[in-house]
């Protein structure tokens, strides 16, 4: 694996974690949303990651022969939770049902904060990997100087 491949793998990790952070932020921002353009309460979302091979089809064949498989992160999609809502008794709310309950998103603030912390740590790990790769490349250049 060369320096550019290492940087490419880490940069896809940064991009994926940034997307996850945006989705988590959206979940927290909509924790009390009872009405959406699609209708009904806001539904919690989560990002689905997938590992994809780095390189071209020719490079894939070559690397499979050398048993050197390198994978990068790709956002496969955004999953929408279709679980039941959190019901809150509030008969004065405009979106309350005939029994006085309002359907709220099934979002746990604590769970979202844990996901945010994990995402931050993964983002930091990718930045550390990029910095280590840059330092190795600089050391290689220094070694090659006369």
C-alpha cells in the first residue's frame, strides 16, 4: 500500500464520519418534531457504512493475486427507524390524538450523545492516520535527500 492509498482510505473514513455526525445532529435537532413534510412525527435516522475495495478492477485482480486487499469506507445509505413513537400525554398539543397523546420521535438523547462521541473518536482516529501517513512521506523524502 502506498501513501496515496493510505490517505484515500483515511479520507473516506473522514467523509463517512462527517455524514454520520450530520445525521446525529439532525436527530437531536428533531427530538420534539411532531409534524414533518412526509407526514407524522420525525423518524430517527442512522447511517449505514459498507467496506469497498480501493482501486480499479485491474488493480483488484492484481491485489487478489498478491493477497493485499485494502478496503475503504463508503456510506451505503441512511436507515430510517420505523419503530413505535414515544407517546407523551399533552391534550393541549395541536397534534394530540383523541386520547390526548402526542407521538414524538423515538430518540434517546443519551444514545445519540454516545453515538456522537463514538463518531468524534473515529474522526480523530482518521485524522491521526492521515498525519502519520504525511509524516512517513516526509521522512521518506528526507532520507532520499543527498
